[in-house]
C-alpha cells in the first residue's frame, strides 16, 4: 500500500524544469515511460532511474516547494542517543533519522517528505513535537548503518573473547538412537498420507 502524499503547489516536473535540472524532452520521455509501463513509480524515481537528474535534485525541489529545509547529513548534525527515541524497524522501514532535540521539538530527517502519515506517526512514537527536514535516502541509510549497526550481525572475535576465560564442562555424553526415531516418524499419520 502506498502512502497518501502531500501535493506540492507546483508539479515536480515543472519544478525541475524551472531549476534547469532536466529538459522538456527528458520530462516528456519520462512521462511517456511512466504511462507506458503503467507502474506506480513516482515521477522523481523514474527521472533518477533514467539518469536525468539526481535524487538530491528531486528532493531539493520537493523540500523547497513544501517549505521544508533540505539537509546534507553530517555526523556533526545529529545526536546518536536519539536512536532510542524511534525504533530501528520504523527508522529502516520509513527511511527516517532522528537528528537532534531542542526542548520538546525533535528534528527528523525524512526521505519521503510527501508522506502525510509520517509526521503523525513520528509524533506518536516520539511523544513530542516533530519538525521534518528532507535528506536523501542514501544519506539516511549511510548514517543509520554507521551509528546503528545491525544487532543481528555479530563478530566471531566477540564470541572467542567471551569464551576465552571460561572452562567448558561436559555434562552428559549421549547418542540418540536414530533408528528408533526414524521408525516412529515413518508411522506418523502425515507420513502415511504422503506415502499413500
């Protein structure tokens, strides 16, 4: 399901044309491809995919039209402790990055500024007022990977360090009779049904 979108006052193609990021021919070619493919791809995504402009240029135009600041993310721009404010799953799914908090105002970088539900979800999760700024998805993902490493990935050196001082004691040395287990499994009603 796609998110409801805020509509800029001017269409994205016109914004990109006005800034001379694309030509009229490139816009027409992209619109034709969008209608031919009959996909739900957004115009900005197709323009970037075709190499006519960059994601940064698309987001810069959208941010300006929606009166939101466009930022280039830098590690000096945010407080890593704010990762505790918003769950990792939400950060990754919605491509957002909590940057900093001043009193009761949390500033969050988003890659999809036209998603109308995102601001409400952020307010509910953070339990404070939220101000959005726009950044590229690539920059947000880079910062998340740098400052919020995947907890499901582990380093074998950590395991070796943990076990290096400990002694291992064998509690029981047992070998199951595999033949008996195979015979029981073969008599299971499901196995008999499949073999039928």
